[in-house]
């Protein structure tokens, strides 16, 4: 197949390019390089099945493709809050443009949604049937509400125009090729530990997240895209749940770092807890994560040792 990946030069997108090329597909990677980089896809430059296009998804584009994975959107809180209006435009107009293309060329289209659609969840763990607890006017809203509207658009194009959609709700994912200054917790802690500087825990460190290794996540993407039992949304994430204090301690142990832990103010609306209910992924995709946190952290630390 010929497959378009928007946001293909980012952390997840570049690994998805690798995976789909390895399966023998042609890949068009479309990205404006806001948070992604050419370095993430440099190893693909000579692959005749790979094509990079520098383009912003808020402007329409046309390609004859069989499938579209829509990943374009900054994902780390500091990056999506850098230009919040642009973040909402990227999610909403990016979804409209990619759904318009999917409708025209009859391509199956995949949306990278997020556990942030659940906001600061009052139901725990989070099943797909939970409608969420999202602040519509806060600092995280540009991302959370943008992704929620994108889901709405996907379902309306599906109901009104019979567009063949798939939606995944991604829970915190980590691995090689995260940007060292990305600002997300796993990359921050590893970079800080390797540099021997203080690990910055926001708040008391009792908030929880569930961390999925990138390879596991992408297997879930491809399984969802290539089945016809469900259009989603389907949660993909690792149900192992850790406090930020536990994560910091694991990183210190695995890096054998002498760094100290310091506490910084908790950002507004920071979710207190997050863990995916993956019943639907197990049922429809026969998917569950294989890589445990310590193993995934070791691989990620090995990568960051070459970067810091
Ligand atoms: P990332 O920031 O590394 O990748 C996003 C990519 O999108 C970058 O290459 C960036 O340059 C590109 N991009 C941003 N705005 C664009 C625009 N207007 N036009 C074209 N390209 C644009 O982040 P990631 O972790 O790889 O996330 C990929 C997708 O997965 C995002 O949609 C994100 O919301 C979603 N997601 C990721 C996680 C996670 O834990 N990694 C969790 C939930 C959802
Ligand atoms: N966090 C932290 N120190 C950091 C970066 C993040 O304690 O240096 C916390 C953050 O406040 C949040 C959790 O780690 O509670 C996950 O943050 P991240 O930005 O990785 O993802 P998200 O909040 O979007 O889940």
C-alpha cells in the first residue's frame, strides 16, 4: 500500500515510518518539523519507498494513498502550550484536511487521539466509554479540546460520508527518538540523570501515569488499522501504573546516577492519575503490551547516552 503519515518526522511518526517500510509499504511522511526533525528520518533518505514532504497540515494537501495515519500535533505540554492557538488549529484543521483527503481518495484514516480526552479523570482506570473531565478554558485545553473535536470530526465524517476511520487513544509513550528537550517526564528524568543534574518532580510526585514502550504502541496502531471489527476509539497503553516519584527512583537506579530529586510547582490541571483499561484492545486487536517499564527504560537510556 501507499501510506501517508502526518507528523512522520516526530518521535512516534518516525518509528511508524520504519515499521511500515519494513512491512513493504510505500510511505509519504508529511511534517512541518515543528517538534519533529530530519534527523529522525535521515536513515530513510535513500529508501526508494520513502518520501518526505515539508508541509503544514492546517493547509490542504492531495496524495493518492490507501491509508492515512494522522499524527501531526505537538504532544508534550511545553510544546503544545508554546503556541496554543496553533495547536488547536493543527488538531482541528489537520483533522478536516486529512478526512477530506480520505473521503476523496477512499483511504482508511487513523487518528492519533490521546488519554488527555479523559482530562483529570474521576473514573479509574479509564475505559473508552468514560466521557472525561476536561477543563475547556485551561492551559491544557488547546490540546485536550483540539483532540476531542478531532474525534468528533472523525465520527461525523464516518456517519455522514462513510469515511473509513480508526481512532486510537494513546497513553503516555516513551522510547528512543524522544527529543532531549521535549519536556515530557521520561526524557526529562533520563537526561537529568545522565547529566548528573537534579531530577525535577512537579508537585509531590504522587500523581500517576502508565508508560508504554514505543514498539508495543505501534503494534497496536497497525493491528487497529488493519482489522474491520471496530473503528474505535481504542485505548492503547501499558496498564502498569507508577507515581512520578517511583519513576524518578527507577531512572536513578538504572542510570546509577548521583542526581538528587527536587520538587517544582505542579502545572495547572495536571491529571492526578492515569491508567488505561485495555479490555477493548485485548478483545478486538488481541493486543497487550510486552515491554515492562524497567526494560523499556534501559533501551531508552542507551539511546539518550548517545545524545547528552
Ligand atoms: P512529536 O512532537 O514528536 O511528533 C509530532 C509531529 O507532528 C512532529 O514531527 C511535528 O513536527 C509534527 N507537527 C506538529 N504540528 C504540525 C503541523 N501543523 N503540520 C505538520 N506537522 C506538524 O510527538 P509524538 O509523541 O510523536 O506524538 C505523535 C502523535 O501522537 C501526536 O498527535 C500526539 O498528540 C499523539 N500522542 C502521543 C502520546 C505520547 O505519549 N507520545 C500520547 C498521546 C497522544
Ligand atoms: N513531570 C514531572 N517532572 C518533569 C516533567 C513532568 O514531574 O520534569 C510530571 C508532570 O507534572 C505530569 C507527569 O510528570 O504529572 C507526566 O508529564 P508529561 O509531560 O510527560 O505528560 P502528561 O502530563 O501529558 O501525561
